[in-house]
C-alpha cells in the first residue's frame, strides 16, 4: 500500500482517480504534458486506501496492586487493519476512571506499554490507566481503561503460628496452622520452614509455599526423640511485600513411655484407710497425670476401686472402703507423660488388713 487517506477527495493536483480496484482501494494516474502542451495520461501503480474507521478501543491490563509510590506499569493492545496504529497516549487518574487526573495525556509513540515514573502516589489509593490509539490517518480510538491498581506500601502482619501442642509422639509427622492479615491488598501467599532446637536452629525443611492455605500436615519426616521443632511462617501480600517471620512455640518429640511407676502402700488401722504412694519419670515430656486402682487378693483380683485420676499427685489416701480383715489389697498405678503416652502399670506389694 502506497498511501492511506480519509476519503478520495483528499487527492488533488495532478493526481487523477481511475476507479476502485477493491473495496476501499483506488487506482491513481498522473497527468503530464509534452513539449507542445498536449496532455498524456500515464497510468502508474499507485494504490491509495481509504481508512474512515478508528483503531479498536485499547484493552488495558495492569497488576491489581503496586508497592511503589512513584511509578506504575501498564500495557495494552489495539489494532487498525487499514492504516495501522501510529501512536498511543495514556492518562492516569486516581480513585476511578473519571477521578482526579494525576498525569494528563502523554504519548508513548507506538509503544504499547509504559512504566510511568516520577509519580506521587498515596498508600491505599487506587489508580487507573486511560489509553487511546491513533491510526495512520490521524483517527483516534475510544478510550480503554485498566481495572485499577491499588498502592500498598505496608507488609502483612506477622503471622501468628500454632503447632499441635507442646509434645508429639510421632517421629515422622508434624502439623501447624497460622494466620496473618493485610487490610489493603490481602494475603497472596504463605511460606513455612521447620527448624530444630530453636528458631535459629538447623533447617530440616526449607521455605515451602502453601499458596493461601493457612495450615500444613506433614508426613515422612525424620524427627529425633527428645528434640524440639519450630515452624517459621511468613506472609506475602498482593503487592508482593513479605511480612516479618512468625514462629510457633515449639513441639518436642517424645516417642517413649514414662518409666513404670514404683508403688508402695500401707493400711492405716485408725482410719481403716489404704494409703498408696508412687513415683515415675519421663525425661522428654515429664509426667502429666497418674491413675490408680485397688484390687483384692492379687494385682489382677477383684476390683474394689476402679481407675481414679489424681493429677500429678504421688500419693493418695483412700477411705470408705469395705475392707475384709486378713485379705490383701494391691495398688495398681500408671503414669501418662506430656505427649499423652501411658506407662506400663506398676503394682504395690500386698497390703494385709489386720
């Protein structure tokens, strides 16, 4: 194509229309005179296209959030099948597509993107790109608008992290949950890490994304009995800013049961009571509770008092029993550690009622 014009009447002078060769395309000829003043029509292959339609309205795209207060980026697409797009212009407005103009119409030549700098943007405000395109014959398109870019310069809150208690009996499983917030651009991603011994200790699982899921349950780990493990969690907002790291308070692995209790007992004739005493220990998670029961004749004999919880008390006096003179009675005791594992049952020697 040699040239585009708005209409056939744009051509004058020595150019003469010879007719259309296709819809919107015309053939021109040139008039010239010889030395005697006679005119000769010389047909030359000059094709002129008529473009009376503007470019398509630009489709404008931009990220939803930005962490910068001085620049914004956007790109767009437009087309003109007749004379092409020769220039783009953009404008930036605040709050809405018809809001305050913070940058008036500015040319990007024929580039379909821009990083607009030297801006004074306000945290929490939303900004809109307005874009128009001009074709080869000077016709402007309608204005296209972005969906808006919210400026967020503040990171999310530091995550609050909880694990599944102070102790675990598993050497291969850990779980945790967490939460953070960002009032402007929301939470776009969480990442967690697992450390051994302290929040600055050995890394046993490096930073791993959970997307926007706020919990994880891991299996297949290799954990050590007696060691404490910590979850580290960080949050990223929609503008790409990361929070401070939040930590769990640690969960200790205890895969062993407490020591089988050592149990003693005696009969107190004055009160017709049985008194039991016991002791156990657990090096990893300590003793969280004891239970006892009393049987007649043997440790597996007739139960005269069923399993009874006494917290962490290491002795107990039992009254109000129907004790039979000459019979022997036995205390049975078991201990539970902090991880919830019960010990084997320990037994006293027989206590004979006189």
